[in-house]
C-alpha cells in the first residue's frame, strides 16, 4: 500500500486505490455491471481489475492482495463452498448413529450366516451387501457435494451464493430482486437514435461524428461509431484528434473542425434539438451532441438495450408465483422505462450498493408500505 503506479488507456487497474493524477473514464462493469464508464479524477477511488478506457492515470494503492474488492468476492465463494447447510448438520447427526448401526448390522449378518451353517463366501457376500445397500457414506457426502457443485456452477454463471443455507432456503423464496444493468439489460451502450438539425444531411452527420468518435476509446464513442457504420456511413481517419476527458472529442475531418460530446462543449443548442435531448434523457438515455463550423448539427442518443430474453425470464418468474423487484443505481426514468418493457412489478432507482442491501432487508421484514418502491 502507498505505492503509485501508472494506468494507461486500455489497461486494467492493478489494485484498489485512489487517483492522484490524471482524469479518465473507468469501465467498472466487471464489478457493478454498469455499462457507462465512471468518470474519475484526482481523489476518486478506483478498483482492481477494472479497465481504464481513455486517459492516463496515476493511482496510489490503498488496498492490496486479500483486502481488494475482487478478493472479497472470491472469498465469499470459497466460504460458501465450505459452509454447512442446516440439512447437512442434520445429516451429520444422523450419520453419527447410522454408520455404527450399519456396521453392527453387517457384522451381525456375517455372524448369523456363519452360526446358521452358511458358507463363508455367502456370509461375507451378505455382510458386504448390507454395507453397499445401506451406503452410510453417501448420507454424509451427498449434501457437501451438492453444495460444492451448486456454488461452483453459480460462480461460473456470475452468481455468488453466500452459503449452503441460502441454497436450502430458496424453496421459501417469494420475491426476486434484480439489478438492471447487465442483468435485465445488455450492459453495453448502443446507438438508438440520430436527430439532425434542420438543413443537416443525416448521412453527413453520421459520417463526420462517427469518424471523430471512432478515434476515441470511450464506450459511448464506440457506440456512436458502431451505430454510424451500421447505418451505412463510411468512416475515415481524422487528420487531427484531441480527447477531452469527461467532455468529448475534437477532430479535424476533411478540413472541418468536428466536435462531439456534452453540452459544455457548445455555446448554444437549437431549441428543437434541446427538446429532443431532454425527452431522451427523461427516458434514461444518454445524449451526445455533434457539430462543426461553430454550429450544433445534431444529437446522438445512446442507451443500454434490454436483453431479448429478459421479458421471457420475468414471465417465467411470475409463473413461479414470485414478485419481481428491480433495484438499480440508475435514474428513475431509465429504470421505469426498462421495468415497463419487461414487466417488473416494483422499481427502486437511484440506490447505491448499500441501499440495495436495505431494499432486500425491507423485503425480508415484509414491510408492506415499502417507502423506496415506485410502481412500474
């Protein structure tokens, strides 16, 4: 701890730490599932194994080895595999009596056959048959084997199971709490709409803005560039390029100074475009503006799209008689939009990870007037 290390664009952050120099966007999806990278600057916390997408960072290590967030998740899986479910403790108590009893019965069978004049081979066969059929070892091994297989397979699928008692308790579950990003949605940003200003050729808007964004490593920029290609735009390499962390990009394309990014990069936005942007943001989408020759020429709307299987999965959960709740750190508008599309029963938006724990606790306590809920 205390060492300082450089993280270049595209590299993974080596360990948990605090940014001391530089600004960038960090992809934390492997920990949180959120598709939009988190903008970081000096003083902000970063986590090991997350990916630096754009700027150069100097990070001071605050946690290393077993203390990092990723190590704690790994430890949870290991503890789950070593834990005992209540049914296993019962099996252990039964085994303490059952195993000696089976051995005594097998010995009694052996002695009985010999005393009644049976052949030694037949006596031993009968005694072994008692041991095999009773199989006392299976009683003690079945539950821990099932727990190890269940927690291991869950980890492969991205599911962290707290312990064996949790697996046993699933038969009593009456509600399921889902995260939004990366669970109900794809977890990747996609271009969903292009809004040109009056007099702007949509094809030219896609070509110039897409070419500028294609030179950036930011996930939103990649979504715009990929969307432009999908719509038939032929992208070109910029003659000059400059990325401004947290704001957008400047690029020279065909002699034009193209700007793509947040509103802060532009002096003014046409009223019609502003209304379209506000409407898109009200639905929880991200809006990127583009312009050249000193004027705003259009907007690109990007969003995290719903997985094609999410609605079917929610319907299957409803078929099991379960209430489906979505708890997310995203804004309420985006959460309600996604919830309405897939049929989620209740939505809790704008909550941090600690708040999600409170949501689960509230459900476990059976709070009828759940103060965090918003009907989808």
